């Protein structure tokens, strides 16, 4: 049996396992085991690809994120595992691919082409089976005649009452047959299996031609000078090209164009460096040391609006520097001043990123943790990495592709890292012990995952203290200001979690859900049901 037949057989086995593992289940132990099966099949099918560095890196990311799914079961860990698995499959398909960006584009295109590839494989299979090909051809040719016959059937039914009666009885029997069929066969289940078929096919089967591999290989990390050959004006008219004036050397620069570009860059970078220096000095004076929130000061606007604008300025700075150092300006002999100003602007933008981080830190210190505040810090870290790689690009005359490749790998590393932390538990513990009780978002407790329920139940006294502190505020911006109603909502989430946990099998297992369920069932953390409270009164 050749490899293609074994892959086809593996596809059907995996589809059966997929149906058993994931139908009406949460992602947990099932996706860890299923990913392991996919990796083993791909190791057998494409052993030559496992010598590639990107394959090994994404394989480690897939394994580590899978363990985090098994331990935490968080949305971040699941997302990291799925992204890692798809990138791993892309690099296995194309072992010479280097960029995460092109690998993701490859997988998207590959998944979109799965139905077309299936039809091509069907034609290949039918060509080897004449009888099956003949039956399929008869079926295809019969579709239009059947539809036309149905139209005439409707016409004759309206014209002849007797004919219409027989037709109605026939349609009634056919309708009963389909009703009985769809009672046993779920349309949602069919869509679920179709999705699984596309997913497994896209991972297991290699694409025949990868456009994105060719694009990836067409770029180089090292930037090369663009050679500009001088041509004779008269020769251009006649179609005959003269020999270059400098046949054995690189043609000279278009000095006037590069000189003008260099001068405009120096003027621009001088201006923005002065402006950014003033911004950084003000931040150092008011933000870095002894920062306090003044009375009637909107810290939310200061962080949300100010942070967004400053991040936009950093991204614009990166874009401007990429523009000036995109081509031959890198090789211009008199660009030393422009380079020094660019390095200064990069350094100042790193300082600005630190100031933005401090804004977020003060906001967290005043209001507590939340998803977006953590997300801003992760984004700032990636921005700083981007600024450092931009410095390397300008210093070593690297290409923009080099910049994109390194930074997409850093984004992938950040995605995997996010799966290593139980963020919901960390947020709950931090906010429950926050010093500023009247500024913590109490409503957010009810939006955290069910894994935090034992933590919240164990600290209901702190929640009550925060609610009482909120009642003293002039502006009421939280909804849960009644402690008893907060407990009712918490109990509702607890009961829902327990019912969902009991409805799933061992395939949905993850340690955090298991521990939360045992803590809720094994202790009297939760408040009594509302009916018991009323009866006790």
C-alpha cells in the first residue's frame, strides 16, 4: 500500500476519532490526544520535513501549549495550541518556508482549496473505476431532467384534480420519509463532520503547489543595492541598448534624488526627535516619579485615549523609518547623520513605550487588572521588540522581509507564552486583594471563567467590602451594588458550570476545571440556594 492510500485510510480513521472526541465536548484531553495523532501521522508521511528549524520550533510550541490546555484549559492556551498546530502543519508541508506570515497564508489558502482538491481526487479515483464513473455520470446527467420533470408535475397537478390528488399523496409520503430521516440525522452533526473533514484534510494532505512558498523564498534578509543602468536616449527610441558606461562596476547613484531624500529625512527626524524629547521629558517629570491621581482627574481617558494615540505615534514612527531606509538610501555614503537621527528616534520611542507601560501600570494600580490592560502590556513588549529589530535592520542593512519575519515569530512566541498563565485566576486574586476597593470592577468577577468560582466564593467578604465602597462613590459605574443579588448570579453560574461539567466525558478533562468542580462540590463555599434562604426566614 503506497503513501497516498495510507493517508486516505488515516483520514477516515481520524474523522471517526474526531467525531468521537469532539462532538458535544469541550477542548481538553481530546485535543491533546488528537494533536498527538496528527503529529505522528505527519512524522510518518513527511519525515524529511522534521529536520527543518521552524518545524521543530512549532512542534515544541504545539506540545507545550497542548500541556497548558490539559492543565489550565484556558482560552489563551487553546488558541495558542490551535495556532501552533496549524503553523506546524504549514512548515511540514513546505519545509523550506521561513516566515510565520507566509505559513499562515499558506494554510488559509490550503483550507480554501480543500473542496477543489477533493473533487480532483474524486476524478482520479473514478478514472480507475469505470463502473463507478459511469453511475456518477448518469447521476450528473439526470439532475436537469429531474428538475424539469418536477416543474411539469406541478403544472399537471394544477390542471388535473385527480392527478393533483395522487401527486399530493406521493409528496406526503416522501415528506414523512425525510422527516423520519432528519429526526435520526442531525444537520448540525453533518456540518460538524464537514468542518472536521476540511480541518483534517488541510493538515494531513500536502498542497501540490504553494504560491506562498515561492513568495517566501523570493525575499532575502540582506538588503541589496538596486542597480540602475544608464541608457542612451537615442538607443531607447530605436530599441537598441548601449553598453553601460561602467561595465565592470556598479552604476553610480542617482545622487540628486538620494541627496534630496536624505536632506528631507534629516529635517523630519530632527523635528520629530525634538518633539518626542519634550514628550519624554514631561513623562519623566510627571509620570515616572511620585505619580498621583489628582482629584476630578479622568485616569480612564488619560490611559485609554492617551495610550492609543501614543501607540499610534510609535507605529507611524516605524513606518516613516521603513520608508527612508527601504532602498538605496541604505548605501548612500553621506547618510551618517540620517542614521544617527534614526537611532535616536528609535531609542526615544523605546522610552515612550516604557512611559505608556507606566500609564497602564498606574491604571492597574488604581482600578485593578482586566484583559485589555494585560493585552496592552503584551503589545507594548512586542512593540519594543519591533523597535530593536528595526535598529538591527538599519544598522546591518537588512530588508523589510527580515523585519516582518522576526516580528511575526515574536508574535507567535507571545501567543504561546500567553497560554502559560491562568490569567483569570490571576486577575481574580489580584482584584480581590486590591487596595482601592471602590474602584475595582465588581461586574467583571461574573465575566471571568468558571475556574475562578472557588476563589470568589472564598473571598465573598472582600467582594461585599468592595460593593460597600462603591456605594460611597459619587458616580455609580457598576451594576452589582446589591450583595445578595451578586451571590444569586454567582450561584447561577456555579450551577450552570456543574451541570455542564457533568454533561461532558473524560475527553473534556483539564486539571483546572476538575479542581474547581471538586472545590465547589467538596466544600461549602457557595451560598445556599434562594429557596433555602426564603424557607429559613
